[in-house]
């Protein structure tokens, strides 16, 4: 059978056209598949690149703060708080925390007169996986002045207790797990599954963190000023983070991780650890 299609004085048969279309379709499908694979790989690489860059910037910030940590013959507390449990009374502040005095270059405002600030780092504790702050490492920095007046929450030479306050406007201790003794936290890095610290003395022995499980108003113990600190961050890219959260059933997050979610997290999360040397300061 001939089809009425003429090119260069020749006719194409229906069979030839069908074969040509089949070959064209096959080539198109192959090209689309290659494009989709390349696009997916590019997105994955971009996601990893963003994750690496976010982590690098965060670790650099923590390093700069820790290396300017201030020590004055034991008069200024250094507090590493890591309770065995997660006291519900601390609410969103119940995760592991590191707090210290530092001559940081990133002060809360330009009105601060003292070079010393109270600095705290903590991972936000969320009970709802869809919480907009879930997975964020946060930093709180308290200076001697707010934007308008002298800041009563800045009290670096206060009582050596930690985790205690009787009045949020004039706290007794330099540090509490919540914001009663400091300015509010701001976000530093998202999609973090674990944020932890290990402190060492000059002999390389681990300095045990304060493990007090207290209700608001109870005093905790300031920890020994360290010679070095290991900072560990476990994180995922945005796409993996969202898929991981989708694997939790209602009510499971964060303490009852399903096996499927655990397997997915271990496969897709990346672990970064940096050792920050503070040296012998007393």
C-alpha cells in the first residue's frame, strides 16, 4: 500500500512511516529518561551542596563563638546541659544545650557597650513534625543593652547557678534552658536531626554534662570550662527531610520513630563533626 506523501520524487509506504515513528518515539523516550535522570541527579547534588554549605557556615559560627569564650577564675559559668530525659517543663527548650560567655563578633545590636555576650546554642524541640521551627539549630545572644535600654537579662557575673530564675525580667542565673535569662533564639540552620556536644579537659577526659532533669525554677549545675569541644551535626537535604517526616504516623513524632523512618534517615542523613580548641584558660 502506498501513502500519498511525496519527498524527492519518492513515496513512503505506511510500514516505513510506522517504523520511523516507532524509532522516533523510542529515541524520544530515551532522551526524556536521560533528561529526567540528569535533572534528578542535579537536584540531588544541589541539595547536598546546600546542606554542606549550611553546615560549614554553622560550624564556623559556633567555632568563632567558642574560641572567644570568656573565662575568669571560675566566676563565669560554662553550661553544657544534656539531661538523661527530656523534661516536658522546658517545652521547646528541652534538647541538649551549650551556653557560655563570649566576646562574639555577632552581637544582638549596635548599642551593646560590653564586648561580652551570653551565647546559647540549641536544637528546637518539636512535638509536631509540621512545626515551622522543627529541625532548626538556634542561637541566642544576649548583650548588655537592648535597642532601647540597659538589658537586665545580661548578668554574666550573677550567681553561679544555671537553669534557675525567679523573675524573667531580672533573672538570678546567667543561663536557663528557656529564654527567661536571655534574648530569644533566632534560626541558624534547618533540617537537622541531631545536634550534640562533647566537652574535654586538657588531658582528653570527657567532662560530663549537667544531666539535671528539673522543672522551671530548680537550679542546675554549671559545668567545668573545657579545653576542647566536639560539635556534631546530623542533617539531611530538604527533600529527604520532608520524606522522612512523612514516614511518621500521627502521634509518633519525635520519640517513637518507625523502623521505615529510621532506615530512611540513616541512609540519607549526613554527619559532620568539628573539634574546637579553647585551650587552657585558668
